[in-house]
């Protein structure tokens, strides 16, 4: 079975659309032969020394020692997205890409070697608590997060409905961290919202790129085509990704058939598969502006980059997260490996991963704006559209 999902290994903490990353699923059948000059004797020397001399021999859990050795191997690559998942972790990962969960409703990733909030999801406990994209999670309950991988954070943050988790968070501009006590709930997130604004502007808020997003976007596009709408605002703020083919479908409404949506960059800087728009292109004539922020990641960045590179569509808001890598999930005899195998490029060859997309028109959304129910980013998008013909 092979799937591609663009998301950050997530967590709605609890909901990972696989978010930003492309995910390929497979299973190794025949182990490859190691390089002929590779010497495993050091490993076995260490193993035997532990068996012989360790002060608490009852603590020698051989299965955990094997898991630990594999984790050390992946950690040596210094890639937060290439990780070993124990069987329980793999089960959580597979569940997170499937639907509805119990947790706090946010996605997290590693940024500058620190566990970071990519985006709280609209209407979830994480958003209601006041968490923002870019917040650094210093502690989960009483456990420090320094050097913690996302998969461990997922297990610590998610939990049954009604239970609480305490997150210690540091935010840019704060003098010291603050604690957020969040009650977990069942998380269910809509794919999109369509509104008709003054001036014949259709406003599409796209929350994610889950499987239902393709059909829901098709319905929204039909509503726009049947309405007096003349222009479009596509809001990708806090949209952390989803399935690549869904982003490709959405791009097809705005682009000419055959236009490049994204290209894979594989080892040694070589290009791999080129993903193109498949039509129908019926929203191509509509002047369009895209809203982005730090919570726009993966599939969101691919879609925004494709529309800007192909049509010159303006991005309004803040720099995007910068998650543009593809992970292959290789199921092992026990557990699995999530391995980075490629990175995404925009149609003009711009590398998204660890960089993100700079907005054409930078507009900040402050805490004061949110408290006052102001949205200067949306206001600016409307202003830009009014000047377009």
C-alpha cells in the first residue's frame, strides 16, 4: 500500500494529517546486505559488556536495547523527521492520519531544535487556551522537552477526553515562560469554510488537506461559480498540510492543466517526480490573494508556492513554517521507520524545507488584534483585491 500525505508528523496532538510531509508506506521483505567493510564487532562488544558488568542486570530489557540502538542510529542523522517508531508509536501515527481523536487539537514540530507549536486548530482546546503558532513548548507536565522527538511529545500530550495536560510555553517577546493547563477533548476539524464578502469576494478558509477536502473544495468551487463572486481570498493560515494529491486537486482549480504544482528534490540535488495540475482550471479567471502565516506548512506551502510561481498570486501575512520534506514510512517486523527521502520544490525551483515562503505583503497579526477581534491580514487582502481587475 502506498500513500502520500503532506503533513508534519503531527499531532492534533492528536491529529496529524501527515501532514506536511509526504508519506509513503511500505514494508521491507529482504534485509539488504551491509557494506562489506562494515564491522559490527564494536556493537557486540558494548552489548556483552553491559550483560557482564551492568550493576542492575534485571534492568537489561533486550527488546528495549534493540529499540534504543535503532533510535540512536536514526538520531545520528540529525534529522527530526527521520525517526524510529516503536509498535505503539506506529499505531498512534497510523491512527492520527485517519480521522477523529482525543487530545488538545494542535500540530507540533521541531524548529531550531525546540519543540514548537506549528498551529492550534480552530475551535480546539489548544486554540481556546491561547496557544499561538511559533510557541516553544519547554515542558509537558513535569517533563523537559529539550532533545525530545515529536513522537514522544505526541504520547505525552494526547490523552482521554476530560483529562488535563500542562504545557510550559515560551513565546517571542515574553520575559519568562507561562503555563497553559488544557483539558483534552475529542477533536474533529472541518476541511473548509466558504463565505461571501462585500465586493463580490469569495472567502475560502481551507483548514487542512484531508481526503474529504477535495470533494468539499469541489462543492465550494461550484458555489463560487454559481454566485456573483468576482474575486477570491484563499486563507491557508494555520493549515499545516495533508495529502499531496489533495493539494494537487485544489491547485488544479486555479491553474492551467499541466502547470507544475511541485517537484521532488531527491539525493544529490537531483529532481524526482514532477506533480502537475490536472484541471479543471475553472477558477483561473478569478483575481486571487492567499493568506499565510507561521502555521501554514507543507501542503499549504506547496499550494501557495504553486499559485504564486504560476500565476503571480500575492501572498499576504507572515512567513510560512518551512516544512517541505517527504517521509517514507517503512513498516518493520516490529514498529517502523519514518525516513526523509526527498524535499519539495516550488515550480520555479525554490526549496521550501526549513525556509518557508516569504509573503509578498507582510502583515502581522498581534495578540492585541486577536483580543480586539481585528484581522489586519484579511483587511489587507481585501484591499489588494479591490485594486485588481
